[in-house]
C-alpha cells in the first residue's frame, strides 16, 4: 500500500525544495551578518585597551574627581565591549542553529518522500 500518490509526492518534494531554498537564503544572510559583525568587532576590540592606556597617562594631570569619572567611563566602555562580544557569539550560534534546522527540515521532508 502506498502512503502518498505521485501528485502528493511532487507537492512534498516541491515543499522540501522551497524550504531548503528559504533556509539556505536565511543561512546566507545570517552568515553575512555574522562576518560583518565579527569584522567590526575585531577592528574595534583594542579601543578599550588604548583608552585605558590613555586614562593612565592622564591620571597624573587630573583631579581625583576627574580620575573617578574617567574610571567610571572606562568601566562602562568595558560593559559595551562585553555586550558586543556576546552579540558576535549570539549571531554565530544563531547561524549554527539555523543551519541545523534547515538540515533537519529537509531530512524530515525526505523521510515522507521515501515512506
């Protein structure tokens, strides 16, 4: 006994192809975003260290209140850097998860086709 008619198999095969195409397009867009974000992060990740070195140079020339403001600002910049790094890691994980989801969806369609 056949589970699907040839027409139904064609419909499932077409859905599989469309799902794979859509998944691949999304994967491509996510990977492009990830590469752009990673490149921007790599280009700017040393700014905090450079700023900290600059603050160290200025400490001898500033009042204690101004030094405290600079240290506070440095601390907040460090938090921004951590957020940026987490963002890069999150996009990398999304790219990986989307790729897995696309592969799994295609596999499920193929299971239906060959039942």
